[in-house]
C-alpha cells in the first residue's frame, strides 16, 4: 500500500495536496489587513528590507520583472517606476484575495499602466522560457510546498543573466537574539494577530512556517542545485531576514 506523502504546514504534518489549500486559507483571512500587520510586526522595518531588495535588483528602464507572491504590491509599485513605460511588471500571487488587494492598491496609486496581474503558482509559472530580467519573491518561498520545484520554475522563465532575489525570514545569527525573537514570534505575534485581524491561528502558522524554512546556507545550496550561479546572501536585522541572490547562467 502506498504511503500518503506529507509535508509541513507550520509544525503540523499535512498531505502534500492539502498544503496549498491551507496556506490559501491563511492569506484569505489576513489579506485585508496584511500591510497593517506587516508594519506592526516589524515596526516598519520591512520597508527597509524591501528597499534593499529593490536596490540589489539592478532593475532599470525597459526591463521585465516578475514579482512572485507579490501580495499587496509593495515591490511591484517600486519596480513599475523603475522599468518605465517601455518595461513591464507582472505581480503574481497564488492567492486571489491578496492579488485583489494588490491590484486595487496599485490602481489607487496610479501605477497600474505597466503592471499586469497573474494568479500563479510559483512551482508551475505560466510564462515562456527566458522571459524576465529579474524575479523577486518576498516572504513567499516558505509557503511553497515544493521549493526546489519552484526554484527550477523561476530559473526557466528568467533570461540568461537574469537575477532571482529571494527575500525571506531566516535564522538569527546570535543566540540571544534568537531567544528574544522566539518569544516575540510565539507569544506576542499571535496576540497582535488576534487583536488586529481576530485571527491568532494564522499568525501562529506564520511564526511556525518561518522556523521550518531552510536556513541561509541551505537555501543557497538549493539555489545552486536548481542551476543558479553566483549565489550569495545578505543578512539583515541580525539574520532575522536574509536576501538571497542568484543569476541564471
């Protein structure tokens, strides 16, 4: 008899085919207040992490950029200004609620002219080979069921010489910081989620999903195995967040 394949949903083991559905439920729940919660959770520092990502992207006028798990459109908004009228940005998210929030926000901000929107799974990107100059995925890779498959999918749709930037929570580099971070994540974060979104469980999952995500060196090795070259990472806020970069040969 075949054993059912399982994967982690936070600290819980679930059937592989159920993970995407469970993750979707989390983001349907938090979409409307996602930006507010990001500001509260990080004391606004997430904006600095994203600004560093934009600077590391080397995106310029005329480029095509894919913003995976683009959510409410923070990165897409900045990329749209950089690529200009001759460039293109595609904001992609697997979650329809997040995509709708992002689309509405960008239209309200008046920059949707060179932005397209796609509901897409990072594991099976619906774009031709060699399409994009740059791909970003910010705080989304840890929610993907098969990260290796997603990395290969991203490599396929990048142009040769194109860059992948993975901005993600990672492993703090100091034991004291790690203890403080654990206390914050598992005690304070669900309380904030309960107060702001009336949903402590979703934020408990987000804390658990961060702990289950590969550490800095492991993710770098996964990018190498997928076929990226010149891979490197930069720790921010003591390693609580890391930006990984890889190039398609």
